[in-house]
């Protein structure tokens, strides 16, 4: 029997791609830039499954245009690119890759914090530009991280790991979240605070909340005005949580001390944007989870989500398991999941 056909919208690590190729007829998008929405539709219309990225918009129109589609496996923890209710209503299973990048992302968020606080990028450029003439007592003085205050906006898995790293620097850790975690307050010495109190008290504010209608532009002009003038904002969550225009103005006018951004709105940010050339701002290209081990594990999870969905089974890491009972016509069981 013919293998199920799938569209993989970008090259992913071989650990996952090999598994998919073994059981499926794979159409792989090999270009550096993601496919446009029109190209995504064209390549997916006859497919049984799609391995998507955050750059791929999987909406109701897309699903209705792909009558054979049974499963969408998102190569990401986030899934705001996919209309989950529409997928469920149409009997299409959706999966993602949670958990695997938690510690890797927390490592990177803390690295951003340290880099900006101690002005490491500026120091690198100082040497590269042949400005280093001598040691000086006033040269590139930054902020201490130890004994400072870290404010976490969101205490999910990555936020918890960020708090663990802060403990090693004897930081006071405040957090704000929809749900209070008194168990973690006791075991990790965390302090629950209102959003405004976190803004006012923290030396470093690290964003770890999902992107929702409520969190879009959560860090706005008003929010920046409540922060310390020396405060540094770190974002490894989702770009639109921060109002980019308001952040630019806050940094230009000295309202806050700095920002370190793995994600931003829009992505990609062009090289002529003011934030890119500010000494008190770090912008990197959405690479917080970019370790070889983590990305390979993500690819494997995405592969097994895809295969389970093609077999009409509950996904190992599914977002809408209730769709199993309303799946589109099940394909012949022509392969076995390892």
C-alpha cells in the first residue's frame, strides 16, 4: 500500500526526519525561508499530515483546503500559529513538542541576562574595533547579578528553571502568574507579587508567559514607566508580548536600562531597526532552544506525534486528544510506530 503523504515545512534534524521518511512519502521544503501561505496550501492539499513550524499559519481555511489532512505536528512548544478549535471540529489531531526545551531555554535566558548586565557584547565590539588601549577603572561598568532581584512574568516550566538558576546567584525571585504556586514558594524561596509590584521591584524582568489576547503587549509604555531606570527586560517567550515601539522609546529615552531579546515583533527584525544598534539592547534570532541535543529531541517528538496521528491514535504530546473520537477517515495501518 502507498505510504501516507506528509509535508515537512522546513528541514529538521535528521533524528526526526529519518523516522518520518521511513514510514511516509515526504515532501520536504528545503529553502532557507519558510513557504508562503499559498505555497503551504499547494504542498499540503493532498497530504495526510503536516509537520509545521511557528512560521506556518494553520487556520480553518487551510484545513478545509486539505481534505485528507489528519494530523498537524508542530515543531515547537508554542502553537499560536494553529487554530486548535477548528482542528478539533474537523477531526484533525494537533501535537507539539513541550518540555524538551525547558532547561535549554532557561540556560539561554539567563545567558542573555548575564551578557547584558555585564555588557559582554559591548566588550567584544570594543576589542574588535581596536579601542582597547589600556585597563581603566571606569571601563564598561555593568550591573551585579548576584543579590539582585529577578522578576518572572509567568511561572511555567521555563520560569521555574529560570528561578533555579537565579538561586545560584543568591537573587531574590519574585513572580507573577495567573496561578499562585505556594508549593514552589516554600521549596524554592519564591515570592508571589502582583504584576505592578514585579515591575517596580525587579532589577531583571524575564518574560515566560504564553502569547494570548491578554498578554499581547503586556509590556507596554505604561509597564515600562513603572520599572526601575536600571531595569533589564529579557524575552525568550513570544515577541508580541512586548510592544516593540514602546520598548524602543523606553530605551532611547532612558526609561529602563536595557533589553535582551530572543524573540521580537516583528520577526525577523531588520538590521536598520533602532533596537539592533543600541548598546543597551541585545537582539538574537530566536535561538533559545538551539542546542543540538534539544533540537534533535524536538524533531523526534514531532515525528512520533505525526505517526501516531496518521494511525488514528492519541498523540504522545497532543493538544486536542478529544479529536480522536471525531477523526477523519482512518488510513490503512501500513506501518508500525517504533
